C-alpha cells in the first residue's frame, strides 16, 4: 500500500491519525493544567512544570528508540529486507525495556534531590516530589505507549494506533480527575493517573503489535535478533527527535530559572499555562511531521523518490496553514483562553501569560517547517542533518537568546527567545531541505 496508493489519500491516512493523537496529548496537558490550576492552585502548576524536564528527558530517550526503530523498519521493509526489519524491532524493544528499568530505579531513588536541582524552592518542593512519586514508578508504561505507537504505525496501522492513544489519554484524564477532585490526592494523584493509564495502554498496544506481527507473513516467518550495531543505528537515526525532547527539558529548566529570577513563582505558573496552550498548535505540526515518517521512509527505501517529494510538499503546505491559523487565534484570543486555566483573581499570572502567548505565537510562522524538516531527515536516514535542525531550534539558539535578550527587553526578551530560535533555524532548514530534494530528484 505504501508504495502503490495515491499520495494524497495516503498522506491523509497517516497524517490525520497522527494529528488526532497529538491533539489528545495536548488536550491531556490542558486538562491536567485545568485540574492542577483549578483544584490545587498556581503553586502546584509551577511545581509540576519544575519537574517536567525529568519527564521530558525520559520521553526523549523513548522517542529516540521509537522513532529510530520505526524509520529503520520502514526503510528495510521498503527494500524488502524483512530480516533486518525484524532485527531492528528486537533491538529497539530490548533497548526500551533496559532503559525503562534503569530510569525508574534512579528517579524514584533521588526524587527530592532531582526536584531541588531543577529549581524547586521550599514552597514548591513538596508538591514537586509528590508528582514524581505519582508518575515515575510507572515509567515502563509511559515509555511503552510511545514506543509501541511508532511500531504499530510502521506496521501499517496508524488509525488503530490513534484509537489506542485516544483511549489511553481519555483514561488518564478520568483517573486524574478521580484521584485529585474526588480523593484529594493533589499532585500525587495527577501523576498516578498518568502512570496507571499509560501502563494499561502499553498492554493494549503490545497485544496489537503482537497480533499484527503474526498477520504479516514476511515478518512473522523471520526471527531477527538483537544487535548492538542495530541499536546504535536506531539511536543515531532517532537522535534528533530525542534531542528535541532533551532540549525541551533543558530549555524548560532555563526558562524556569530565568523566570524565577525576573518574576518569581507567578512567572513560572504563567509559562506553564502558555506551554499548555502552545502544545495544541505544535501538536498539529508534530502530528503531520511524525505521522508521515513511515510513508517517506518506505518510499525512500523503495527508491520511489517522486512519491517522497510529493509527500514533502503536502506536509510543508499543511504545516504552514496550521501555523498561520494558530498565530491568528493567539493574537486575538490569548487572554480569553488563559483565563480558562486559572482563577480570575490571579491577575498577575493572567497578564504575564497573555503577553507571553502573544509574543510566542510569532514562532508559528517558522516552527511548522522546522519540525517537519527534522522528521524528514530522520525518515530518509540523514540523522546528521536532522540533528542540525533540532539542536539549533531546541537548544543552541534558545540558550543564546536566554543569555542575551532578557537583558535587553526584560520579561519580553524571555518570550522572544523562542521566536529568535525558530526564525534563524528556519533560514538554515529551508536551505538544507531544498538541497536534499534536488539530490533526490537527480537520484
């Protein structure tokens, strides 16, 4: 199907479920924000955001292994090398299990030290530690959902993967409301709801992948084997996606520290709310970019370059349209949206968040292309180029901006750091993508 179906319907078949799944992830973040902000308070919002880098760092490793395994499997299946595809799956699965066990032991053993290192003060520390103890014992379940989601898409079932993800997130929201609103378990309850629901989701995903492997004769009849070389290739190829998450955790830390210095807990709470809102827009963009990786990888492996180029054009155009709509909405209605997350009496937080959302929305002019560019290079096994794009937008330029712009424009400079990073990365990414497409045409 990936090599024969018309590109536009194929694009929709893979991109639309990716968008829906990412939107539900964003919706989960929003509901978690509403639950924490409304039922517990602004300090709880800040506490959850303080420890978010730990969660993002662990998610980064999961993404590295998941995206890398998905891309390698799709490329090998496009070439008809099913033994290598099965070996990539076995190697990726072994890697994710080993990492989950080690990460679970470490984070739970040093929960308080981690929260303090990430900037939690005496007000936020108890709330932050409670959240860690709620979610971190279930890291294998959290990692398993994202890893197996990518594998199920690689096996040709994006809609099934979407349904499982939607069910997992719906359960997460229901459990968080139950534990926090009914049982009064605070930030521990929010974390526990995530851990339990994602562990259940991993079980469902695992059964779906196992069943599909049995139904795919070309993969079922070969055994495959774990290979350190294959695991290294998986890690290298998925490294840009992971770097994005790692950079997010580092940038969250830097933003929190900078905002604490300039505005205190109110600024961190405002940034948390803005992050929830922006995740909706980026959820659309990520859904398109990550959703079409199997389409691009399979056709790249099959040497069907015209199909690859047509898929790229559709993805770029779609992400540009999404970015324009997100920019317009935030410029016109940022304040109204932000008031949904927090008590109206928190006027200082509302004012900070509204200004931040309006400035940060300018990044949507550029980040749709940047996000897709990183996924595109991953899909065609060009991890080095993907790393260039991901590191520029997610880390290098953000650090430069946070070290300079606040001294010039104060709090506005903190928000504009993201716009600077995305715009400069856009200039580089456009050149890299155009050059690569020219080579694909000639090839």
